[in-house]
């Protein structure tokens, strides 16, 4: 899929082959407005269609209302989804009230990973996923389904998605009318086959949109993440 940005903070999620618009995502800067479920927090709201009149599918953004003032080096993001059904017979609420946390941490070789946990498959087993920097040409990040003792097919983790930033030309910047492609998101292996389920796919899309937002602030860099980790360590010591 290809994600395009418009002039009015509208982001469209398009089929990469047919260039067909599938969903609309609205970007809300910090304090810009007060849409549910973000409120005044900066982030994205994803609609179940191509219009803001459609129902809200999910959201992703800052974890606190005044994050930029209180804790500008926060390493955490919220991914907001509809709650799960309580039983097989019950229908889950369509309100976006369930919150998952995506956390950044520094790793060796000047690396950074962003990890989150989400329900997968028919059994809704919670599994861990990590966005890791990728050395492959043209690919910025790869999403790894972390290995577990019950799944030995990919002992080092299964790559289920790749995220690539689209280079921006001067002609594209000067064209203020046409939506601009900003990144592509490719589903792979079990995510592409659909075995991980729609809830997992939704969380992957929202985490990719959030990564784009963090990148615009430089919050994807190891130097930034390390400051947040040090501040967290000091808070623990003081407690």
C-alpha cells in the first residue's frame, strides 16, 4: 500500500498496484483541535472509508495531552483500537477505547527498535512485534514478528512488513494540489496471507503512520531515544 499526504492534513491509504484510495487518515497536530479519541494530543485518526463521515477504525499518537511540554523525550506512543468481544456470542464495541503502547528503545550498533504487542490470529494470542532499521536498499524499516518457543519456523523472527520512505522531488513539493506519496508499506509472509488477522494488520498500519510522525520530529534517532531512556532511569532512581 502507498500512503499519500494532501494539503489539508489528509492522508490517503492507497492500493499500491491500482492506486485506488482505500482509507482516509487525518493528521492532527498537537493542540490543533479536539477530535475523539485523541483529544488535543498530536496523532492520526484512521477512518473506515475515504471520508471523515465514516466510522473511526483506529488512532495513534502522543500518550499525554501536554507531552511536548511535560516530557518531550517520551519514548512511548499510543495505538488506540476497538475493544475485543467479551465472548464468542457478543459483539465488540466499535468505539476506539482499547490502548496499546509502542515503545522505542536503543540497541547495539547505533540502532533503535519500536516494539508493541497485539492480538493475532483466530485465538487472539498476544504477540510481540518490532520495527527494526533495515539495511536493504530502499527500505527504511522492517517489522519483525518476534520468535517464541511455540513457533520455530523463524527462529530469529519473521519479517511481516517493510516500510520505505518515498524521496520527495522539487516538482512534487511545488505541486500544492496533488496528494504526494510519502511512504510505502508492504505486508509480507503471515501478515500478507491474513493469518495474523485484521486487528494485527490495523495495528501495523497505525504504527507505520506513527513512525512517520516521529520521524518528522527526529524522535526516531538513537540520540533522541537515549535521552528519553536516561530520563526514565532517573525517574526510577528518584522513586
